[in-house]
C-alpha cells in the first residue's frame, strides 16, 4: 500500500506579468520559470503546502494589443523570488493507494511574500539605481493532478498573484521618466507542469472534510 502523507515536487513552466507595460493576457507564459514545494496531506481533500518559486518577468510594449503602448515602446525585465504557504483543496478524494482516487482537479488558496527589484533613483538620464524589496501578494490557483507511476504523480497548474505594488515594471511618480503608471496594481502568474513524489506512512487522515 503506497504511503502518501508527504509530497515533494518541482514545477517547470513559464511566468508572465500584467501591468503598465506590454501585453495584458493573464495566461501567457513567456519566461522560463520554476518552483519547488512540500506538501502535508491532512486528509484526502486538503493538503497543506509551502512553495518557493523563481519567476522572471518581462514586458514589452511592442507586444501589446493597444496602439498607445506599441507607439510608446517601453520594456523591462525583473526577477521575482516568492515564498507561499497555504492549502490545496481537492475536488475529489485523492489517494494514490486506491485505484479510483488517483486524480482530481484542485484549487490553491495561499498567502505569498515576494522579493523583486525597484528603482531607487536616476543617477543620470535613463540610468537608474536599483534595490530589492519584499512585498506581499494575494495568490490563488487552479490545477489538475494524477498518478503517474508508483509513488510519482504529475500535475498541470496555473497560479495567479495580485500584488499590492505598481512598480514591478519600475514605474514610479518620483522619477519623471518612469512616471507611466496607472492606478492599477501589478499581477504576476505562473503556468507549468509539476513532477511529484509521495512518501511517508500509509494515510491515516485527520477527521475532517
């Protein structure tokens, strides 16, 4: 009987951003990205999860679908390092030890903190001084997972992050050349495939959902 009290895994896929530069597609992975995670299966419906994600993001007005942005022609790159904790809720009972419970769609409800670069000052025309800062995001996601072979499973997942910042693309009202932002905060997203290894004693779940 397979044990599946714990799970570890890695995700490979792509990241993208929605803000004041470039495209506004919420699922449009255009930079290689990845993640590593650990899960504790509390019961067949709920897993507690911690995830580290490496998420490069970029935007280019030449790829936008509005004439204003294409004419403006701004671009940027940034790198987000994220830590997220929360729960994974399975729509169906999930248990690799039982043949009729080896796949399920799921949703993610998490809290996330992330680190990214921002512009501190302009040392010369179009020459900027950068620093790093920590911020928070409201994350949620959807996915589907299934047994692959033995103790291995696979999943397809999309995660969406609404931030409390508007400067992932370096916009700021303190520097005139970068004062191109709106009143809307930035988003960043990840879409990818995960390879998951399950281990631990056979499940003896907490009473609950």
